[in-house]
DNA sequence: CTGAAAGCGCTTACAG
DNA sequence: CTGAAAGCGCTTACAG
């Protein structure tokens, strides 16, 4: 149907091999006029190389698979933006899968990407380490044996590269900063227990608290979503019996993501509670879209886009020994209005 | 390198053709034991079909191209989410391109998608109609001639399907609602002049105002981003000489997107101006992440995810006459705190 | 039901 | 520098 390399060759009066060589910038330099004739023919015919055929004939497909939990979540869409731009400069196309946090869908996505012979796969949906199921593991194993690269963001797999935000450490720094700001009473809104990021952030915070001789008054948890934070906040308020204008120093709540923190604030607002007067709250991520929120959110800033580009760079590095590299990404504590005493 | 269909066939003691037939659920039902033997061999060997080879041999690639301006912009990431889920149910893989609002990059993305023989391409980055450059147009022409489907979101191309939010009409409804709520003095923060969505929204609003005998006091414009809204709002405040607590009824500003509106509110806050006391503002889109903003934003709600799924459904409909269908998506006016008098 | 064979559109040693 | 030919891994008429 579409114009084929053969068509171009015929019109230019050369062999298919020659046409291929001039059109794909091979090292071999064809004769002056010949090259021109081929290029002209290609243009006149509107030739578009068939990437599928090229992939089959060559080694690589130029495809890069990206798997996220939810592309509409700003955390992941920011990472995706970084992945996109790095992929573009590397001349790769990105194959996107948004799994809705469903591990079955995730597994399917991996299979499909492998089936499409993606040169590399970036896994951005974190899970508890060691929690990778057997199927996935052996599939990745074969993939890597065949030259596929895999890098995980925020979840060290037993293999492959990894870009790891220092969730544990940075949460600890946040706790320290909050204590130094004068907070004494804390509570935590955690995330799913099977998500690495969630657990690390919670632990980092609570452990630092402990080191300072403090313990969270209450811990509740919810989904990694706005609504998850919203409902968790309701339960928290009930457990803590927070009331408006009590005059008592507000409890400082740590929500493991900004998105949950925003949901929490909304829940409290509905209850007539005001942040930071009646309750304080800090989040994590420093999501760009949320920076203009009122009250402004204390949080830990993560360079989300950079995390995406780093992952791609790691995935595309050719030195074989880079295949299992781990890169740590530090977070930066930012105290804003939502924890102001 | 990887396990091949040939390998599976050999181990199962059948021909490649038979192996192919049992493994890809062809209509032809092979003998009982045969099918089992093949499946077992495939499992034992860890066979993963090569999608590239399949694509070459079959007609379709199972690839769906999605082009957006910026995947980190919640407008696009919400649409992308819808595209993703529809693609999944249709068993397609999505190839994503985020163009950073650069038309050269966009053109490249289209070429690459065509090169990869995507079964369909969804163009979500709108531009002024008729503004499609010649190159792109002829490329799309050939693509369609070869069976490719293209559907645009928010920008009726001269061809292909289209999913069109009723930007013009809904902006008019918003203007009406605002007037009925008691607003008399208006201003507009518009977007880029070469973006269809931007122009339609501005025109719909201003034309309805005119029908009611009103004219915007000032019009300024900026990029389709938070910062675009932020700087436009500064200019607007200067032009209007808005002051805090003037006691005068606030001017009601229409920003063509929620994201810009948020930037505007932030700018005014820095100026010591309060919304809705000193200035009022309405946006457009009803971005989920922004729903918890304070003050809550008056806006026009668009079913972003649905827009994405509709686009995919349109792109995948097999009835040839559906190729040029246009679907209109109504918006729903929501008045909230940011325009409260 | 099953197999041999051609074909999908390229690339790339291997000869000339 | 250029071309003939094999090969990449599948699918699918066409025979049997």
C-alpha cells in the first residue's frame, strides 16, 4: 500500500541496497548524483520508512516503554514529561502504559512492551521491594538476557538500574525541620502498605520522630490519591477530636504525598477546621500545580522531571556495567504556611 | 536471540504455521493434543511473540499515537488518561509524544508515528484551524490513504474525525451566568492567538458580552500556562488600577484556562489583592487537581477523560464513513467562590 | 487439520 | 561505490 523502499529504488534506477544506504545515513557514502537521485525519488514519492521493518532487520526498535500508575496524577505526569524530553533527545519513541495501580495491568504492560521489543523499560510505579511476582521476574530476566534494559523509579528491583528519591532520608529531614519549627505533636497519613515509596516516607518520618523521643499520636492511611487523603483526614480528625479554635497548639500531620495533603485540607475545611490554625499539615513531592494552593503546603521538593530524564539516561547508557546502577535523588525540605505556628 | 516461533514449533514437533495458528487464536482450531503441545513448548521456552514481525506480516501494528502539547499539564494528562484506558480496552498500545508546544516537534512526532505505522493518531494539541502546514497536511493525506485514521481534539482539521469541546458556546454560557450573578464589569485573560481553543473561548465570552451590551474593560493574554496567567494578571491589574479594599464592585476576569486562572490569583495575592473581594475570576476546564483550590474556581467543566476515550473510539471505529465524524462535547458552567459577589 | 512457501519492508555482510 | 541475496520473525493463502 504505502510507498516502499523498492519503489524509491526503482524510480531512482538503483538497487534497494543503495537506496537504503543513502536514505538512512549509513556510514557508506554513495556517489554524488546517485544519492541525489534517490533522495529526490523518495521525496517525490513521499516515502516514509517502515519502522517495523527496520526494527526487524536491525537490532533495535527505538522504542522506550514507560509504565506509571496513573498518568493523570501530577507526580507521574511530571516524571513522564522528563522521560519524554530525554527520549526525544535520544531519538526514542515512548510507549506509555498507565496501570490504574492494578498489578495485573502492569504485568500485561510489561509483556506487551517486551513483545514490541522496546529497547528499554522504565517502571515508575513503585511497589514494596521483593514484591515483584515470579512471572514478572522471569519475564524481565529473559528480557534482560536478550539485551533489554530496565530501570525502576523509586523501587529497587533485584536487578536493573534504579533512580531512587531519598524518600526515607528526606522524610526524616522534614520531621527534624518541623520539630525545630516548634511542633511537638504529630500524626501521620500514610499510603498503601505495599508501595515502597509510601512505606519509606512514613518510616523515615516516624523513625526520626522516635529518635527525638516522639511518637505519632495517630496513624491512618489511605490510597495514594486526593480522595485517599480526604477520607484518611476525616478519620484522623475523629480520632484526634480536633476542634476549631481550641486554642491548643495544632497537631502537625504528615501526609506522604502532596496530593493526599490537599485532600486532607479539603476534608478539614468541610469540618470547619482551618489550616494551620487548628491542624497543620505537610506533604511530599512539591507538585508544581499545587504550589499556588492556599494555605501553601510545606513539603519535600523532588525534581520530578529530572527523575524522568535520569531514568531514561540510565536506561540508554551503553556501558553494560551501568545496567545495575542506582542513582539517588535528594529531596529538599520546604516549610510554608501549612505548618506555620 | 530471543525465543522464536520456529523454536517453539520445533520443540512441539509441528510446523511454524501450526504453531502460529494455535498461539495467536486464529479462527482455525488445531487438533487437541497438538495445540497443547505447542502451548506447552511456548511456555517452557518462554516464548514472547515479536510484535514487530507480526505487524509486518499482518495489516495492523496495534499502535495508537497520541500527541499532546505538554503531558505535565493537567488538561492533557487527564485526556491522556482517557486515551490510555480506551486504548487498553481496545488492546492497543499508545505511543506518546509531548511537543512542548513546538510545531516542529509536533511534525516530527507525526512523521515518526506514521513511520511506526500507528493504526491511528490522536492529535490533542489544538491550533488555529487552517493553520496546519502543507507538509503535515500532505503527510496526513498519504497516511489516511494508506488506511491510517486521524482524529483531532479541539481542532477541526480539514479531514479526519474530531472531538470538539464546545468552547465557544460554553464560554458564552459562562458569560451569561456571570452577568446573571450580578457582574457588570469584565476583563479577559486570553491565550495564544494561534490556538483554536484559546480563540474560541475568548470569542464566545466576548461575543456574548456584546450581545448583552457589554465590552471587556481590558484584554491581555499570555501563554497557556500558570506563568502565562501570572504575568498577564500583573499587566491586567496595572491597566485596571485595581486596589485592595476599594469598595468598588470587583471586575470579573475570564481566564481561558483554569491553570492560567490559578496563576492569576497567585499574582494578585502577591499584589495584596484578594479574590473575590478585589477582583473576581473564572477559568475553564475544571481541572481535578485544582478543585480544592481556595478560593474555589468558577469555571466550565469539561469531561476531559471522556474526551480522550471518545477520541480513541472514534479513531478505532471500523465503519469507513465514521472517518470524518465530529463529536461535540458540551461544557457545564460551575459558579464557585472566585466570582462570588 | 496441517505444512511448504511466499511475502511483509527493510538491512547488511559478501562479492564484484 | 554498488548490487544480489539472505535473513529478521511472523502470517496466510494455497495445497494436500
